[in-house]
């Protein structure tokens, strides 16, 4: 599936819920399925700056596709990073660089998009894209 | 006695809904809400007599000057300073601390010692660290115990003839501890050191008598005590203010300027370079009037009741809760965590339920390091909060725990 198709699937899943509580509960559930980062990568260099909770992300290239793993000490943040990784992991660096993240708004998590929000969703997206740019340079 | 119904009518923002719920505002230690009396002072200024102060001969300028200086006198009376010119208008507590730290640069020698309490806000740590870098002075820390109280015996041992200045908050923003500043000041003076008290958190709860305290510097922010943001006060004893060089150069702070030599204006203008926040200063005065109208004894008693009620319910009804800051003498702040749950998660769910609290390190990372935690959830109560709001807060915490555990 393309990034857009995955994002549409996520939007579909979230559209089943009528209130924020169900959406948050689902997000927390998604957090539990997050591909966890190997302990050896859970180091300060892999921390995303600008988050009130700690978020570690690691990326590696697997057959021209980028695979992400991550973890967070806060469960909501873990849910958010899980959603992003689900949309981006297994895609080519170029597609990740070009992808937009408007679907976050559509699943009713718009408040997390504000750059001042302490969980730093914006920083997370930026970090994932930075990895993509770095690996794209390698591929070139 | 607090007439809570009529008080709440003074605060238009309390009628707001947040995420579909009536707002429960429990982030008062970060900033207080603004009563319509203060809002009126602000609109009054811009509607009727907005003008630059001190030099204009026209009527508006004179009216604005009069009101601004009247606000200074209100602060003088409120804090019982000896003279109005000992009240310096600042942009807030941080500005006040930086002003003093800058002034002390000229008064320190390498090897001089500064004492800081372990429970300071970053704003009362960093300016002094910068001062130490500049002068070769040494920063020493007065430790605290598990309850969040300063270890006074260690403080006594740290004081020496090398100590130049001690700085400490009146009330800790992260823990709510009310520090024994009378004792701290007396002991510092006995050792020949000056004292700066960060009164930002105390000003909304306690009416400090600065002459009785005999404190050298005391600094507050208007926005913690029902005033606007961006304005505050530094009190300094006249002798210190005369000794310290100006902080910033510019208009307003001069007597005579030639390219060869400039002489400085007298107090308080020596420390008030440039056009100040005239409207903010006047509104600050209105805020102090408003709070005095309610009365600080009534405020303290009422807030204490809320604190006891909230603490009791939290401890009894929330499993795995731990409160940080359990000093005998504390104000209406509850800093807490729930076992196994990140404070950020609790704050995010509470926000969805219309309850505003603060999460994180509260600009006091050394305290978080002491307890070895990433941060806390902090609920801080003001005199316009109610028992019903405490109930909403407890229910919201229960709901958050259910969702997150």
C-alpha cells in the first residue's frame, strides 16, 4: 500500500468512533502495537527534541525501504508515533519525504499538530523525514 | 469570608467551555486569571489617556504619569516598602532577578560565594550562574529534604564571611513549600550577606511586609496575582539600589547626556530605561486593589480549605498517587504522579475533559532530578476555584487513570 492508502485506512478506522475518548483509547491501543526500538538504539542521540515525554526513533534501510522502530515513556505519545510509523514504515525514503500529514487532522488529533504542543508531533514528523532525507542521499 | 459566587462573576474567562466542558482552571501557579476590574483598567487606559509618561506637558501625558506613579504607590503600600522609589517596574520576576544579578557583577570578587536554594525556578538559578561565570564567584546549593523543605542546618554551615548574596523563593512553584524566609534573611544578614527573595509564587497568596522582613530584594510578577502578563516589580532597599549600576541604558534613565559623559536619573528611573509598560503597570495596581478588596487572610484561608479537600480526596481515591512537596507549611499547589503513568498523559486527558493543569518539570529540573522523576502533574488552586471544581478534577484524574493504566 502507498502512504496515502495507509493514511486513508487509518482515517477510516478512526471514523468509526463518535467521541474523543474512543479515539484516544484506540490510539493507546495502537501504541501497544508499536514496533519497539532495540535497546541499543534507545540512546540520547535518538531522542526527539521538543517533546515533554521522551520519544526515541530509529530508522534503517531494508531493501531500499525505510523501517522505523520507536518507543516513548508516555502512552499517548507512543500512540501518536505508532500512527506515524504505521503510515511511513516500509516506504521508500523519497515517498516519505513527499508525504503530507493532513490525515492527522482528519482523525481528530488536530490539537497535536500545533507546533507549540508539548508532545511535539511536528518534531516527530520532522525527524522521520530527516531520516528519509539522510537515507535518500545514501541511495543517490 | 469569600463570596465565591460574586467573585466568579468577576472573571469572564471562567464561563468558557474547553473541549465541550466548562473550564476548570487549575494552572494558577503558571498564570492567574484576570478579573473584569483589571480588564477595565486596561481598556480605560487605551480608551481615555494613552500617552507617554514623565516628560509630556500635555494633559494625557500628565494623567498617564499620575496613574502610573499612583500604581507604584499602591505597590509600595501593599508590600510596605519605605519609599515609592524602591519599587522598580520590571517586565516580571525574571527581569527583576536579572537586574540584580547584573548589578552585583560590579560588586563581586573571584571566590565570593552565592547561595541558592535547591528548589528554585530556573529563572532564579541561571542569571546567577551567568554572574558566576562573569565574576569568578562560586554558586553553592542549600539542599532540601524529601518533604521539599530546605535543610536549615546545612544552610547555616554554608553561610560564611565569603557569602555575598542568598537567593531563594518565598514559595516553591513546583512543590508549594512556603520557605521560612524570615529566618533565611536574618541568618544571611548575620553573616553579612544580602538576600533576594523570588516572591512570584507568594504574591498571590501572602501579603509580604518587606520592611518587617528586612529583605534586600523582593521580586514579583503581576500576572500571577490577577494582573496582566509582561509586567512585574522589583523591590530593592534604597541603599542597594543606589550601590548598583543601571541595568540598561536608554531614555528615561538619564539626567544629562552628552557624548563625553552621561549622568543617571535618580531612583527609580535609573532602572527603568525606555518607555515602560504603562498600561500594564496601572493594571498591576488595579490587580493589587482587587486582591486587597477580597483580603489576603480570606484568600489564604479559603485556598487552604481547597488544598486540604483536594489533597484528601486525591490520596484517598486515586490508587498509586504520590504527592511531591509535603512541607508542613505549604500553599495551594499539588504536584503529583500516579504510579506507572507519565504526567504528560494525565495532563493530555485532563485537558480533553476541560481541566487545565500543568505537566512537566515546571522550570525546576533540579527538583525533578532530586526525586528522579521526569516531571509531575501540578494542580494549583486560586481563590476563585470551587469545591465542585476540585470534584471535577478528581473525576477527571480517575477517568485518566482508567484510560491509561
